[in-house]
C-alpha cells in the first residue's frame, strides 16, 4: 500500500473502553473519519467464562492490590490476531521504555498495534514473558491504569501519519522532531499589553527568520533540556553561539543580576569564546 494512503490500525485491550471517547476529537478524530486511523476497543471481560466476568485476582505470595489475569488477555489478543493479523503487541506499563519522539516515529511507521492497558497492581508476569513485544512508559510515575498512556501514544503517532496534519512542516518543526525544543511562536496582535512580537518575525527576511528560530530553539534547549544538545549534530558556529550564551548566563548568576539575553535578527556576536569555556554547572556542550 502506498505510504500516502497507509492506514494505522490500533486494537486496544482495556476494561475501560469508554475512556477512549476523547480520541473522537481533534486530530485523532479527523484521522478516524478520513480512514487513516482505525481504533478498535476490546474488553477482556468479554473473554471471561465466570458469571462475574472476573479479570483480576489476588497476587500469589500475598501483598496488597489485585493483578490482571493472563488468560482473558491472551484470549482477546489471539482473537485480534486471528481476525486482523499479528500487530506489534505493546504493554503500557511504568516499567517500560520511556516514550520519546523517536520511539513514536518508529511505531508510527508500523501498520498495526495491539495496546494492552495495565491496571490495578499490574498484569500477570506471563503476559510480559510470552505475549508482549515491548513495554512503554510515559515516565517515572504511576497512573491508575494504562489507558491515559495509550491515548498519549495514539495521539502522538496519529499526527505523524501522512495526510493527517494539513501542513507536514508543522510536524517536522515540533519539539524533539529535530532533537531540539521548538522555538517561540507569535500571532496577532503585533503588540499585546505592551509586549511586542520580535521585529525579525515582521521583517520578511526569510533567512534571518530561519536563523532566529534556530537560535531560539538552541537557546531554549540549552536552558530547559541541556541533555538533548549532546544528542544532536551542531555546527561549530552553533557551538560557539551556545558557549557565548552559556557563559552569559553564568555571568548573570554570579553577578546576581537579572540581565536578559537577546538574539539579534540573524546575527551573532563577533566575540570568540574562550577555548576552555564551560557551563556554570560543569556540563558544557560536548563536541559531537
């Protein structure tokens, strides 16, 4: 199938399918209407055999909480596989690999996922050992269940599908897509409560605007997610630019001042950095 018409099918295994009605709105909703995204909910209670439709039980060995039973999950995933083929089987779990933009991009290239939403104390370990291809976590914290994490993953991947977002450049310039945080954005009015849009954005000089945006992206990443800078390819000029502003920030802190750094319209300072320039915390920007 041509990539321009590719469809992503996502089967979600959850005892709370009603939570996913939020995905009927905005970009995921439009993707479903246009057929780019197919979402199907599967309640493991439908695969139980007891009158109470039990999907959890107390853990062997004692302890608090309840554990999701393995058999209903195996049955629903096997039924999905029989009807639609085997997709990438993903367990949403706080023990999984942390979700990043690069992982979202990797998953968005697939045609079929099966998302298993963990709940209660977790799932029977045999689901992890004998059914799941990978585990995904949103971060180092615990949610009530995997449903919200699944919705985040679905939304993040849906906007990468061809034809879902009207302007592909919008997706390409998002934070993390190029390894950096996104640059600031402004819209009308030009002056809001005395605060003006940076003049470079009104100049019509596309090269200057592109340079300003790149510099702002670099600065924002330096200030908020310094760790990302060691994962991207930077030119020597960009490294000098970051070293200058890193030292300026250190000077401001040592002086106790509140000096504001400004990036000129497409120009950088002619002042060369010291060869041994380092950040205040000793981190610096490591060479690629």
